[in-house]
């Protein structure tokens, strides 16, 4: 952590520092598409490549005989995703089922980065001599709203693509103006507004749900880290802070494993539900 010489950060400074991204420039407005959060981009791509590599290794080593533990785990995961996609999407799933599997594995890996010690990234950066260049670094891409909304925008694009592909341009436009209240010219504008709001609400809620849960988890880990900082390495009552840090950190990490997997599953399921809705005619 970069702080002034001889100045130890107070709790507010500590948390604020850990919640700042390594950005290409300082953000001065609520929306600025010219700014890139390099840490979010790096870890998103890295976890995506790692997820593809793991699935590739599973496919490469797959055998028709008795499967090993790794192959059995991947086969169970693939079967689970295939069953969910079959029950939700009524149509060709040649692309959709692998997409859902990719979303689940990718989001799980990105969420799992939250289980690393909160100060480990800055320590590693300091060890390799990049502390003066990389002053801020957030390792969890899904705790950055830009990352989660990027995923949800990708889902929105797929929703629109399959709506045009399944229903045709004319059928999709007809649905925009006639659902849900019916085909009457006085209801065309209300129908259109409601459908636009629905698409926007799905996109925003999909990204905000994942971001909110992972951001809250990250914040709890930071608070637990501060609890451990109470101990001054002396034989006094401050050692209770370290004991509480170990107990609370262990308990929250175990519980957070459930959150990591649950949020990835919800993201996968909502992706399937939204794309499945694009296949349905109203």
C-alpha cells in the first residue's frame, strides 16, 4: 500500500485504498467509457483463459472407461448445465449450453479470487518491484460494477440476437409494439416503453446482483483484516483482535465459498432464462 512516509493508514484510508481500481485515468463523471480498469480487464481475461484451459484439459483427457475424479467432476458439471438448458431453452442449444457452462466456470473463477488474502496482491506487486507503478489493484473483477455490467450487456446482445433469429425482424418488432397489452394502436407506445424498460431492467439487475454480493463480500474481508490489525504483537488484550480475525476470517471464507458458487449459478441460470424468453412467442 502506498502511503505517506511514516504515516500508517487509518481504517477509512485502508478500505478506500483497497476499493480503488488501477484505472487508465481518474474518473470525474458517473459514466465515462474512455476509462479502462486495467486490473479488472487483466483478471477477467486471465480467469477466462484459465477456465477454457481447464475445460480443454478435461475434454483432452476424457476416456470412455472409468473416469478419474477430475473427469467425473467436469462430466457432472456439464450434465447439470445441459439439464438446465434443456428445461429452459426450447430450441437449438448447440451454442447456448456451452455458453452457459462457460459463464458458470468463468464467473466462479472470478468470484473465487475474493478468497485470497486482501493484502496479497499489493504484497506480490511490491515483491516484484512494481509498487511505484501499480499504486492500486483490485483482484476481484466481479466486485467492479464495470465488469459485471459488461457481462450483462453481453447477455442483452444475445437476447436481442436470438429474438431476431427466432422471430424474425418483423415478428420481433410486432412483439415490441403489441405485447403485453394487445394489438391496438393506442397501446403501441405503452407496449414499446414497457418492453424497453424490461430489457434495461434485466440488464441492470443482472449486473448489479452479482456486483452487490461480491462487493459486500470484499468489504467484509477488509473489515476482518482490520480486526487483525488491532494486535500490536504484545502480550495484552489486543491479541483478542487477532484471535477474532482468525475465527471470523475462517468462518466468512467458508461461508463465502457458498456465495461464490451460488452467484455463478444464478448468473448462469438467468442467462439461460433470458435467452430462453427470447425463444418464446407472445
